[in-house]
C-alpha cells in the first residue's frame, strides 16, 4: 500500500489523458490493448482510457514467462502492448 489517494476527478482526468495517448497511438474501437504491468494505482487510468475508446483491455500478468506472454498475445489478438514505462 502506497497510501496514495485518487479522487474521482483524478481518475477521470488521468483516464482521459490515457485515452488520448492510446488514440494518438492508433487505437480505435474494437481494438484489443494489452498491458504488462505490476499492480499500480495508475492501472485504473489505462483500463478506463481503453474503455473510453470502446476498445478491449487484455491485461497480462507481469510474472508470466515469455512463452505465456506470447500465447496470451496470440489468443487475445492484441493490437498494442503498453509496458508500464509508457504509462507512468
């Protein structure tokens, strides 16, 4: 626990920023966005930002092996992978 607090306004503002970043990266309606990240409070903005674009979020556990990650990407047909450094 970080003790960090997010207000509804902060969630909305950060989610809209993420939606714009994803849109600028070419994400559109019905695309599948995968993210490989540890649990972080900022993860919420990725989820909502993806949903605001009417896209699908396919999270990938950051502890997965390379093989599991590859299989997950194939099964989900993800159009983009956003590593945590892109977000934070």
